[in-house]
C-alpha cells in the first residue's frame, strides 16, 4: 500500500479517482508503472509522493476546468506538482519541469 492509498479521500478526490488519474500518466518502459510515471510535460512522478510538494517527484491532480466536467475523469491529469502550479498560476507560458535522465529539471519554453 502506498501513502496515496492510505486514505479514502484526498482534497475532494476519493481514492478511486486518485488511482484512475494516476493511470492516465505516461508509462515509461523499464519502470514499474505502479510506482513511476511521467506527466504530460515529461516530468517524473512517484506514486507515493501524491500531494508532496517537498519531493521533486511529488504530483497533484490537474483539473482542466468546468468546461470539461462532463468528461469525468478524462478532464483530470496527473501532474508533477511544480508543473501543476505553473499550469494553474503562470498559464504554462514560461517554463516546465521535465525529465533530465533520472532527475527532473526546469526547462524554458
């Protein structure tokens, strides 16, 4: 069991939604998809680091907004926490976190 599976709800998302959103992350061959995935910008995420902003591999659920609510879970994405903040606050127009080998690094767009 991972830390993200220890609770029934997380900030309005139940455990089933969190598991479903994790499944939307990019699978990287050679890595256990239950533990490691990448977000849509190519940043590494670790399953157990859900909502951990003290980890470079922490991740959060990005909600693409009310206009896509009818899509259900398809309107949600797993996103490395810094990318999530940039996406929500800075409108993704400056830089993103992406993989640099086995680490994450900020890249200018």
